[in-house]
C-alpha cells in the first residue's frame, strides 16, 4: 500500500515538475517572443511610476499579452527597480524583453512632445511638435513668435513636463546678433548671453538642451563647434586659394551663404567670387552692402537704394577691393567647404534665373543677356 501511495506521489510530483517546466518555457517564449502590438505607440512613464502601473498601461494599450508576466520577467531579470521616466517609442511587435530594455536603459525620450526653438533669417518661432508613432513623423501642434509674452496652455503644459525635449535649430545665414537676441528672449533658457559673439563664428546647427540651460554656455558651444569645423576644413583646403587666413575663408563663406540657398550651386558661386579675387575684380555683391546698413540686426525689408550702392563703406563691395572686414552672417558647413574646395570654372558673373537658382557667365556680354532675361521674368511676375 505504501509503495502504491509513494508511487502515486512521485508520479504527481514528476507531472507537477513537467507542468511547471512547461509553464516556465511558455513564459520565456512569451517574454522573449514577438509581442501583440499591431501599431507603434508612445509610452509615457511618469516620474515615480511603479512597475505595476507601467505593466498595466502596456496591457491596456495592447503592447503586452500579460502585465503579470511582464512584471515577473522584470523581477527575474533584476531590472524591476530601474524604470526611467520619459516618453518612449515602442515599435510594433516589440517583445516584453525589448520593452523592458526601452523603459529601463535611460537616456533621452524617444517620442512624445518636443519644443523646437527655430532661429531663422527672417523670423524666430517656438514650435510644439508631437510624434505620431504610426508614421514616426512629428506633427506641429502650436507655433508662436519670439515676441510672445503670454503663452497659451497648449505650450505651457508641454514646456513644464520634466521629459519634454527642447531643441534649438539655427538656420544657415543667420547673424550673430539674431542668434544672440533670440537666446536672450527664449523663455526656457537662463543666465546671461553676455556680449554679441563675433560675426560668422557661431555654428548653424541643431542643439538639444534642457529647460533652464545656460545661455552663455550655449553660445560658447556654438562658437566652439564653428571654430573647430573651420579649422578642420582649413587644414583640408585645396591649393591655390586666394586666402591667407581661415578668417578670410570664413568671410567669403558667409557671402556665398547669403547669395544662394541651392546646395548644388554653392561651389559654383564660390568659384565666381574666387575668380574675381584672382583677376582682381570687385566682388560686387548686394548682401555685403545690406550688412553694412543693418549690421546684422534684423532684415533690411526693402530694396537697396542707389545712394547706398554708391556709398563708401567698409562693406560696400561695389566700392572696395577684396573682402569686407568681417563675415556678414554665420555660414553653415556646406558654404565653408564650398569656398575651400570650389568648383573649377571661369565664371565671373551670375544672376537669378527665375527658378530659384542662377545663370552663370564668363563674359560681361553673356551676363548682360542673362540679366535681360531675368528682367523679362520679373516684368511678367
């Protein structure tokens, strides 16, 4: 009898172990295998959130098949106390293991809402943008000018969230004063901007910052990036250029930046000015005259007057030989590279062609024909 009881007990124990092993194996497959999520989601982990709350949220959004299994897996893995608050993009079919890695590894949020502070040549704006997980593209929800003093709730609710990303985007061709003034008035920054940095020495680029970032440190970073890139590009310059210093190259790069926004034209436009310097021939470019009037503090907002084109100023390249005394804007990487490795051409002239680009010419007669065509296009507009 006892043998029969012991045999039955052993049988039940073995069956129990087999069933337990099966459950463990099934759990492991569920934890490591493809998840049920049919469309990517943006998962927000609140500061101080518990693993249970996150697991339940994932279950409600259809990202995990079993919130309990997600919690057990996290505890078994030893990462149940490592949650990092923020907003995270969970891709479709992500496994529980992948999701656990996303919410515990830390780093910047990968989705949710961001505030973009866009510093352009003609305007400065705050933009609130929300990532659409389905398309992985940002959708603009709010746009406000720099002059805004009373911010709507649509902005403040986003800007005050701890995990909201702030990005400052500086356009090529902005002046140092424009950047300095924008940062001085940016509501999410702190500290003093100090004096206006030297013209041309700030890198047009994107800068991710936190709310309360120091204005002076940000300007110093922009200057450090621009000067480092200029030094590297100067070292890699081609031979035969009419520059004695990297500063002279920076000056011409700022002129090229203001003359064309067409990427494939930059090296050609650079070649025109380099050819003129080699003749020698005056640069004769309107943007330098405009800078002499505005000193980079905003846009002129009108055409140049004949008296201004005839005025003797250090920036009037219709009246002076060679380069103006300083850059006239902050050129981007492509413009700097263009003047240090220009296209090899014999062009000495260019004029707008009506398509957003320019028509180039080697002789004055050809140039005059191009100008006449442009005048006809202007008259028909």
